[in-house]
């Protein structure tokens, strides 16, 4: 059984996960189960209450996913050189730490216990300022150090000097150039020289054009400057690495504080996600008891739209162990038992309950049997799956369990199903568990009314509007109203009378008085069109015989039938020594074969060549390797 899925808590978890920021909190939410330690549960509920109060007063806290930072800190601990991107991630988390600390500090004016978590946060202001001063836009800033600034200034001046040298050479040798601008090839500044003048310009050929008419030469004067530029770039790279290693070392020194910051951010993210969920679902803080008492006022199922949801008032005291709920179909029985369980389940997970007031007992486990549970892969029928699930529930139920079962004893013969339902209730009573069950069996209502530990309840129904009111009345048994609903929806009286006799017998059925109603109308249904049988064209083969002279349309040419009409309605005709297939509708009989040829005439004389007739004659009297090829 999957109780979370059956009562809808898996969907609530999905909503809850969306309210968390960090991967840690999302994983913790996904693995949340009811707490069985009273002290821990009360602590979790207090955190949820404190988180909601702080959000109500100060808004949502500044939080961030720090999963990536954990990998960065591991790299720093190994002595790796962090990249500018990684250092900026460290700086951004430190900004979050600073803002979160300020957020929590403001909460102290309200005496909120969560506010004092700020003492566990260390914003490491010196480290953050060093990163801000030296890293910008995922790169080491020019002014990170005086040495780096001087080197980059010289590099810029050197690149400009190289461009000027190249441009000066182009201006003084215009006739030799293929273009009037210098270009960059393979990282070198080159001038475009016509192929025939390549030896007139001193320097190294770096590249050539696609046509080969232009060569790109790095002038000797520019080459000399390029060598100086490379030396400056090596010095620049060394200075950049020195700065990055220094900052990486500072991050490594701050490792204990950063790990504590991450731990607190993830912890607060989980706590505040509970407060956000409480606000989104308009929940309230439940009271917790160990006396097997459940009291809910204005309870709602969190997955049902509040504009159509009817709040449920529910109470189960210390004396009664079970409640049997009856009422019409679509009357809200299943929703009611799901609502009670999910309120208790959420409360025991440390969350606020979606109701206006709640006093909920702790349960050792939550067990449910809702839906048909049919499993085709295991070849289980609805009833088989139901009984299998019920037996598993009975095996796990104890005095501290909470059990809900929908449509108890359904899926089989009504008489036998009723007996099984009574046996299940008896066993649940023996276990001492709290339980809620729904049923249609009147015998179960009688069984509950005679047992002091079970109480009947019903879901009310408006007979005028044929709509359920979704309100539960504890202490009264309900009726299914099936006959009444069927009559209001137009079922003829004779059908209702037949149903009453089949259900309650002749004598009891006389007490029912149904209106005549309208006769059952039959709607017209599409007619089935039968496929034409193959025998429809069976007589086509007798239309023409081999040797018949026919007129072929639209060409109006005379031909002779080689093969009669097949089941597709085509025949083979020879026209002017050429054989081809044609639809019988394009052919008209000209002269029958019997009028043209004597009886037993050999038509191979007409249809076969002399060579083919000779080969066929040889085949009939001896073995031969000759082959007759039939031309279409």
C-alpha cells in the first residue's frame, strides 16, 4: 500500500518542494515521514510556527542553493586554484549570508526563536571585500594589483604599436598590398600582400587567401614587437595566477565558517519552506496528544479548490475506536476520510494542518485501503487486490495505528462482502487501532450501532438539488438514496419497482411509491455496413473466353483475350503482338472465339513466337535447359 499516494500527500510534497531553494531541503522534504518521537515532533511544529510568524512579519528570507558552493570549497580544500567564476560564487553566497543575518536580526524585535540563528552565521566580510575588489565579471580585474595594472597597460600599448607599424607599412607600400587594412591571422597581425610581391615585404608568411592571390605576412618590425608582447603576457598570466591562488587560500582558510554557513542556510531553507507551505495552504498549528483523540474544525483537503471545498468538522474521542461512514455515492465519504488522515499525517510530519483548529493524536503508522488496487501485472482482480491490501493492514495495525478503508467489503457478492466487512471491523477492534471506514451495507450500520466502540456517521445529501452537501453528521447512519437519485434523473418507475423487489423482496418493495416517469427512450445507433462478398465478381470469369476478339476502349483497337477475367476484374489482352492487363469495363466483345476458331484450336500459334513453340515442344518430349520468358 502507498498511503501517501492514496491520501494525496505525495502531491502536497511536490508543492512543498517547489517552496524550497536548496537541493538539501528538497531532498529532505522528499524523504519526510511522520515523526514518532513526541519531543522531536513538537520541536518541528514549533519551528514551522516560528517560520510562518517571521514570514508574516518580515516577508520571505533571502536564501540560495549552496550545492555548487560545496564543490567549490572541496576544490579549495584540496589546494586547487579557484577560477574567477568560482570565486564569484563564493562572494554571492557571502552576500546571502550577510542579508540573511540582517533578516534574522530584525526578527529579534518580535522575540522569534529563529532570529537567534544569526549567531551561527559568519559573513566573512574581509574575504568578500577581497573577492569584490579583485574579481569582476568572472575575470581578474585590471586593478586587482598594481603589477597587473602596469602589465595590462603595457600589453595594450604594445598591441596598439603593432597595429600602427602594420598600418604604416601598408600606407608606404600601397601598390604591393591587396587591401588597405591590416588583419589578424592565427593570432598575428599581418598585412595583405599580393602574391607576386611577397618577397618585397620583409617578414614571415602566416597565411594565404582561399584563391592564393593574397598572402598574409607578419612584418619583421611587428614580429619583434610580438615577441615582447608574449613576454608581457606570460608575466600577466603569472600575476593573475598569483592573485587567484591568494584568494583560493583565503577561501580555504575560511572553510570551517563557510561550511557552517551552508549548513545553516540549508537548515533554515527547510524550516522556512514549512512556513511558506502553511501560508500557501492557509493552515493552523495543531495541538498534539497521546490520548487517541482527533478533533478537527474546518478541515480541508489541501488538493481541493478552496472555493468549492466544504470544510469538515470531525471528532473522535478516547472511547470510540472507529467510525463507519455511510451515505450516497459522490456524497464525499472518500474525501472525508482522506481529509481526516491527511490532516493528521501533515501534523505528524511537523507541518501545520489545513484546518482552522486541530487536536491530533500521534500514530505509530498510517494504513489505508482506497481505490480498487487492481494490478494487471499480478493478475489481481479488484476484490483480490482489496483483500490482499486489507490483510496487510490488519497485520500491521496496532493500538497506535490509524486506518482508513473505503467501500469496505466491496467488489464481490453483497452477502459475502457484508460478512467479510463485519469480520474486518471485528479484527480492527481487536487491534485497538483508530479507524474510519465507508460502506453501503445496511448490516454494517447495525453492527456499528450495537458496538460501543464504533460510531455511525453519515454524509448529508440535498434531495431537492440532487447534490451532496459534503457535511458529516457523527452519530447518525446514512442512506444510499440510490432509488431516489435514479428516479430524479429519469429512470422509469417500472425499472425502479423491479430494483426494489430484487433488493428487498416483494413485501418490502410495496412500501416504495415511485412515479410513472417517462418510458426509456432508445437512441438511434450507427448501422453496420456489411462488406461485399468476394462472390460478387465470381461470374466475371465467364464474360470472356481465351481467343475472343474484343474492342479495347478508348483506343478502339481490336485485340484477342489471352487470359480470362481474374478476381480483381482484369483480363489479359493481346493487341498488335503486345500483351497487357486491362479492366474488363474497358473491353467490349467483338467476335466470340468459337466463331473464329475450330474446337480445340491451339492458341499458342497466336500468342507464342516460333521459338517459344519449339522450346515448349522440346520440353514436352525431353529434358532441355531452354527457358521461356513471359513478357508482361
